[in-house]
C-alpha cells in the first residue's frame, strides 16, 4: 500500500473512503495547510524576514473543490534587543468560501 491511493490515507483522494469516515468528499492534508500559512506570511515578510515560530491550529478540513482564503493581521510589534531586529506577531486565519475557519493562529516574524 502506498498510503494514499491504497492505504489508510486514501480518504484524501477517494470520495467513497472519505464518506466512510464521515466526510462528504476528498480532503487535504493538515501539513499542506500549515505550509500554505507559512508561505503566505513569508511572502509578506519578504526575503529579509524570518519566521521564528508559529502556532497554527487546524479546525476544519480543506475539502476538494473549496476555495481557500488566507488573511493576516499584525497584532503585536516589539524590538528584540538580543537580535537587534523588530519582531511582529501576525494573526493568520484561513477560511473557505463559506467562511468556515480551516486554520488560525499566531506567527512570529523577525523583520529587518
């Protein structure tokens, strides 16, 4: 079994198997959701930014065919004397087209 098409994770790509565990259709991986959030924040921070820490909570599966929207708000800024850099906290929310919150949480970013 390869783990995706023939194995325990095949509900991700097989609608029939997804329904066996109570989901209406295929769904994405949490790790991909986390990567999407980090990519969003890294693009915002630019090439000199550095992601220090994230605490993203996965709350709703990303279903096949749904739209994924990512939004972030800077909720804290401070200067880290040890680093000699500014550090910001971005509160990120990932939602579907219907407003269901798929993932959310803070991401700390060092800025030049």
